[in-house]
C-alpha cells in the first residue's frame, strides 16, 4: 500500500485531536487506542522515508587485522 504525506498528516491531526476514526487512503479506519494511532504513524513515516530516500547508496566496508 502506497502512503502519501497527506496520510501522515491525517494521522498526526487525529493524534492531536484524540479522534480514533478517520479516513485514510479513501477508507474509514477506527483505531482502538492512541498507541495504535502512533504505531500507524510510525509505519507510514517509515514507508515515506524509504520512498524518499535515495535507493542508490555507497557502502564503505570496515576491515581490521583481527588483532
């Protein structure tokens, strides 16, 4: 499922207002607790960070002599 920044903003507003039912990606979702809302926000932000992050990276290996 592809999330947008609007989804993250909607979750933040729900957390701030204390609402547990909100519309996310066109579907009405009811969360059982504030902890579930925060977990959903963490997941959405993580996926957004993965999408926004450059997929090409440079890795510098570390080696030692094993002493």
